[in-house]
């Protein structure tokens, strides 16, 4: 019987699962990422698959990373991890199909062919994730917290928080700030020297605290003033605005607070 392999939803957890697939020669039907913020996701999987859980093993993950780098290079490993961050249903099976073809060794130039049947969908996913990551750099809005630090909330389509943190470390190297992914219930916290990623089981409480204890500050007033000043009423184009700046981002933008539309 084919297996439904569950893992902790991290990339290292997935690599650990792939390592076990090769080590034990498992027959895989699908993967089940265990995401605490999405407990209903398991309802979409085939009930006839036999459950099989794999614990994350960092040594196994490192060995598989080295194998990919040796066979295809660091760029391909980065592409696989970026595509994985899309959290698209079935992305694990697509990566596994690529790895099987890569490790088969039938084509020494396989990893250099982005149009192959296995590589192309991963390449497209990675491009979409990188596109949102780059766009999100201009969509993070900080609020001043009561303790003097700054907190921002984001709700991206893809899991890109770890991809953008380095940018803000470079922009605010001496400050104390946090960026919280309210959809995935975790955040990046920077104390002026080190960055730490923490799970936040109740992001609603974080949002409420920000709203109650962080009244509009200079940042908020600056963004609204800038937006109102630069806008040319005669050239407003709501349809173009929604295409360039999807509505799902608006509720975390100071300058669009008065324009948030219901989903």
C-alpha cells in the first residue's frame, strides 16, 4: 500500500522524509505537511493511503542537501527550497520527481535544463515566490510598540518571511523590530544583533495589542500624508490599482486603511 508521509512542514523535515524514502525504499503516494495554522488541510488527502510519519533529522537533511549540491549545484538547491515555500498542494511530489530523475544519473546535464518536465513547474513556482518576496519589501509597515520597538504584520500568499528578513537587518541594523506572519503564526524578532524566529500560537492577540497600544505614530501619519499628497484624483484607476496591488495586502498598509474592502 502507498504511504501518506507526514512531516513537520519545514524544508528540513521534507528532506528528512525524502532521505527515509530512499533509505527504506518506501512507496510514496503523497505528503502531508503538518501545519499548526492549517489543521483542516489533512482533510484533502486520500484516506486510502497508509499514514507514515517521519521526524525531522538534521543530519539526514544535511546529507541530502550535500547530495543535491554535488549533483546539481547550490543554485538548484535554492530553487527547490524556494519552490517549496510556495506551499502549493503537491509541491513535495514535484520535488521528489525531480530528485529521482536527478539521482538516477541518466542525464549528466539534467540539472541544467530548466525546461525539463520535472524542473519547469518548480522553476515557475520559485519565480512566483521570488516575485512576491521582492514586492513585499515595499509593503512592510511598522508600528511603534509601547516598549519603543517596531512591529509589522504581513500576510503573504507564500512563506517568504525568512527570505525578506535579511533586507530589514541591513536597513535597520541597530534597531529592535519584529515582523509577524499572521497567516502562518510565526514571527522574526531582531534585537539589534541577532534574529530569532518564534512560533506565535495566537497572532490575533498580537494584532489586538498593536491596535490598542500603538496609536498612529509618525510612520503612520507619514505614509497617509505621502499617499494623499502624491495621489492625482483625475488619474485614479481602481482596477489598475487592484491589479498592481492586490486587495489582500491592503489591511496591513497604513495608507490603505480607509479603503480596505471585505473579502
